[in-house]
């Protein structure tokens, strides 16, 4: 190889070494971190600081709240509305200023306008006393005392449990020395108010929500009373109704699932419309709509048997002509379930 060729090869080698060193010294260009989309309007990167993480937390909170709202089932909503109906029972009928300390909530006021007719749902009734029911004084005029008896008297022993007849809210817990003695008034979502008088002790508190069959007091003979008994009244907008027209006390169950109230003479009346009632809350609307649907489908519904004192599942099965297992299945109950007088069983 000539001297010129050797020089050319050496020159090329130097150029390659220089290029290699230059490449090693040049910093590599890094690619941008991937973007993470938090919401349709928010985009943050991995380099974002605490503020970016706060955006993530905010976005997550909004999304979960939205999801939670949509996850509320119809059953949960219905329970919430029923609870609201108990918190403000029959407010569409009574109005907001009727929560008074008088048994007649409109005492001292001008007579209220009342529906010409109104269907009262009695299907949830439970007898206020357990055991054999003995009515000792009926509803109506008492010649002996020359005054009206606005309820019925039921015999009991002092200390017997007194129970709420329907679901409702305690409006009055009071005492009248010359009248009811220890007494409680409960307003119910079906429009009725029930009165329990002459008790030895009141247990339920004013403003308390009670369920049908819940113990609200103990039987006694306080106030104007000649012996231990329960004075029981049923009222609608302050108007007393003969309890025997609503309840069959010999059987211990309602006469029928719905009692139709008809306004007495002398009252200003109006045609009650479930869909256009004044001062109606959403819960009352739901309650009334449900009752209306129940009435409309009554002819298509299974037959109902009202449990009487001493009934067993076997005896009811014989009376209704079906097996015990079928009776239990129709009512979603166990064969060991405890029956109570007045309970409605489908068959």
C-alpha cells in the first residue's frame, strides 16, 4: 500500500471517531408522557402536581355521586316516599296548620271543607288489644249520661298492652282528669285519626312514628272511668265515625279493605281528586296513587282471608281449600310464622 492510501484510511478513521464522540455528547430528546383523561373537560399529565391529583379526586367524586343517584332502586324510592307519608300523614287532607293539641284538630276554627266521599284504606289494621275482645259500651247517644259516646269501650285488665291500629304518627300524648285520662291520638296516612283513652300509662311519645301493632301504652282506668277499659275512637278530619262500621270487633278485622266516608249534613264539601289535591306532597301523591291502583286491581287480585283469633295455618288451609305450603308460598311466609288477628292472607 502506498503512503497516500495509508493517509486516506487514517483520515477516514479519525472522522468516524469524531462522529462517535459527538453523538455520545448530544443529549437524547425525550418523548412527552402519555395523557390521562379524567373527564370530558379535564386533561392532566403525569407531571401535574398536587393540583392535578385534586382534579382527579374532584372528578372521581362527581362521577360516584352521579352513579349513586342512578343506582337508587324503585323499591328504595318507594320506601322513602312511604316514610315521608308517615312523617307528614294525610297532609293533603288536613293541611299544614292542623297539628294541634285538640282531639278535634279543627276545634275553635271554622268547620273545614271535607270531601263529599273518600275511600279509607283499612287493609293495614291491627286490633288495639290482644285476646278475646269484649265491647262493653257502643258508639252513640247515652241516655244515662245525656251525651254522645264518640267511640266504643273495650274491656281489658290494667296493664294490658294497647297497640296502634294502623301505621301513623302520634299527634297528641296527653291527660284529661275529667275525660280521656291518659290518652294518645295518632294520625294515619289513610286519613283516619284514632284515639286511645283511659290508659294507665302512655308509652309512645308525641311526634313518634309508630307501626300497626306497636305498643303505645298500657290499659287502665284513668280520667272519667268506672273501671279498666280502652276507649277507642276513629275520626276523619275531626268527625267521629262509629268504629264498628269500620272494624268487625267480633272477628278482629276490618269489615272490608276500604271504608267509604260520606260527609254528614251541614259540612261544606268538595269532590276530592287524587291527582289535583291542594297542599299535596310527593309522598302523599305516591301513597294515593298506590291506593288507587290497589282499588282498580281489586277484582283481579287473589282472594283475601282475614285471620281470626285461634286460627292456624292448617285450619285456614282447610277453610280456603288449598295446601299449607301453597298458602305459605302465596304470602311469602314460613310454616312457623306467627299469625295475628286481622292479618290479611292471600290464597
